C-alpha cells in the first residue's frame, strides 16, 4: 500500500483530510490516455475521461474517510495512485463502526449512478448525441465506469471493500480476530482466481492487482494471528 509521505504530491486539504497523488499516477495516466486514443474525436476528451475516473475514485475514498470520522475514528490522508485510491482510516475497534467506514465508499458510487444516468438521459433528450457527441459519450462512459468500480469493489475478496464488509459482518458473530482470519483466507482464494484471470487474459494490470491483493491478504492474516495471540494473554 503506498505511503502518503513517500513519492506523493499533496494536492489539497478538505475537512481535515489531506489528498495526495502518487508520482506513478502520471506515468500510467500518460500510457492509458494514449492507449484509449480513438474513442473520442480529440485527445482532450480522453484526458477528461481519465480525470473524471479519478474524481469518482476520490469521492469514493472521501466517503470512507468522512464516515470513519463520523463514528469517532481517525482519517486524515488519502492517496490516489494508478490502481485507484487508499483512504488511511482507523475506525474504533467495533464491528458497526468498521462496517460503516467501509460501506460508505461504495455507497458514494451507488449515489452517483442515478445522477450520471439522469445526466446521460438529459443529454440525449437535449440533442447532445448529435450536437455534442463527445460530451454525450463521456457521460455514458462515466456511468459505466462508476458501475464497474462499484461491482468490482463489492467482490467479497479481501482487501476489496466487499471483503472488508464481509469481515465486518462476520465480526458480529466470530469476533475480531476470527472474522479477519476468515476474510483473509477467502481473500487468498480470490487472489488465486485473479492470478488465473491475469494469465488467461495476459493482463499486466490484473497481475499487478493480484500482487497488491496478495500482500494485503498476507498482512491481514498476520494481523489476525497477532490479535488471536493477544486475546489469549491473561
């Protein structure tokens, strides 16, 4: 997981939360924008689409951070990097507080779906599809992007939001350590599936994502083992 203090640029501060942009974002952005050339009549629209993608990611991460602070936790840093974003949240060690802190991110994407859908319908009824086809195509693309991000994040695979939501729900029944243990073991199975998908599709991005998820699952497993040992201490 990237550090907000290493290789990152501070963009701004909002509601006591600092937003950072990792330097690698610029390299990947240049590659992705060039790779998507041809979807619009001008490269400028490709740039706008990529920036809008990370605007959605930023709103998602602010959802995590603000929800965490709402339940009495600490959250003061967000880092945007090529694979998305990371909100450094530390909710109180309660299942309900953790559940709300995690679920608030995907709920932002849920709230954006009808907004983007209505804007797309208005652009069609206003004749943008013929008069301004690039703007109309951008709105459609953003709706699809938001939906894909929501579905992907809700996969019950740790450390994705879906996996962490599953862990929070299990926490009510199994306790803090065992719930994290179960979630990380399921996460390892999900990582195996992503590795197979990366090999099948010859996708570098799925490979990088698999490594990121594997590292987080390993860290989560060790944390669960530490919590279990701590619980046994008299």
